[in-house]
C-alpha cells in the first residue's frame, strides 16, 4: 500500500524521486515513463526501457526513439576535460553534443556513448563498446572504439534458427510478449535442467 502511494505521488508531482526509486524499485519500462514525464530529456518515444542506474549525464541533449532499451550504460552529452583545460590554459572552451538514438535500438551493459553521436535505427551496441561516431542503420557495433561487427538482420535470422532448436522453443512460441509471468517458472526450470542436468531447488520464481 505504501509503495502504491509513493509511486502515485511521484508520478503525480515528480517529487521525491530518490524515495520513489528506493522503495518502489521500478522496472525499466516504468522508470522510463517516469523520466518521460518528469525528466529533462529532449524526448523519449514509446516502449522505452532503462533503469535508474543508467548514467545519462545530459538528458536535455538526449533523444530516444521508440522501442529503445538502455542497460547499465553511460551516455555523455559533454566533454568533462573542458573545465580542466579552461582552468589550466586560461581559455573559454566548450564541447557538448547531442546523442540521438533512433527507433529499435539496444545498448549493452557497460557501453559508453560519446557526445555528437546518432545511433540507428534498428541497431545494437554491444556490451563494453565505446561509441565515438555514428552507428549506421541495421548495424551491430562493438569494441573500443566501436566498429561494425555484424548486421541486425543476419543476427535475427540466426537467432530464429537457433530458437527453433531449443528444448523450450514451444514455450517461447506460446508466451505473450517478451516476458510472460505465467510461463516464466516452467521456462526457467526447463532452462536449468538443460544447462545443468537437473532442477535448481532454490530457483526464484
């Protein structure tokens, strides 16, 4: 009951954000909706997902399209070295840039997106990548600095063939959306049995 009140108040007023995060532990989709309403992003599209621990230094320079998922990544809108250089050399320099993430983009764990970069649409940034230039439509990039390592269309085709061979393929075909709470317990048990040859007694539901 208390969580519901805190969540309602946070969405209604935008206040006590830290309390909302601590006690409500919002899902990625819920938190994205909160930021869409009360954050200072340039814009956030439909069906976006990211969590409070995602590091976005300048949301006002950040644009998210539809169906974007950000994991524990960092999105930078400015170059922090400028303040040091201005002090050291007596200059008045500036270096900022937008980050424009188009529709249907996934950014992996630990990736860093530098200022003045456009990603996608239909692109994947691999975990740990450092993206310092635009990512073309339909590309998969990885590495430091990030380079193209594949095409999303090829990945989808390969995953489709692999999924057909999984012991739990029928459950995947029958579930509603990307996550189905009704099928998840059975799905986990089948996966664990396949991975380890038995069922995990303490498997969380």
